[in-house]
């Protein structure tokens, strides 16, 4: 692994260094949510939730699908009850 690849790994782990971003992944493992739904479930503001989703999306941990009037978020990884992380698919 070269230094660029190591930095990619570091950024993914850094994105998971926040309990609310982990909660977003957990919520979006089985069902797609929009930002408003996620912010209500997490008790966070829309802007904060949107920033968290953007960070996760930039690291390839969630997928954002734009529909007519909203963006739906789906997790691309799975976190099990042991805390193990697996790439879906």
C-alpha cells in the first residue's frame, strides 16, 4: 500500500470518528432516509446532518440519490452488533 492509499484509509476511519456519523450509517443500512428524516431521528440540525452525510459520501461510505425533490441516503457499508464493518455488495 502506498501513502496515498494509506491516506484514503485514514480518511475513512476519521469519518467514522463521530457517533452521529456512525448512527447515520446504521440508520441507512436497511432503509433510505432523506436529510430531514435523519436530522429528526438524530435530534440534530439540518445543516449539521447535511455536513455529516457529505463527509460520509465523500469517503464512499454512503450513497446519495437525488429524486424529484429530495436526496435519499443509503449506506454502502454495514456495521454489525460486534462493530465489524463490511462493504455491502
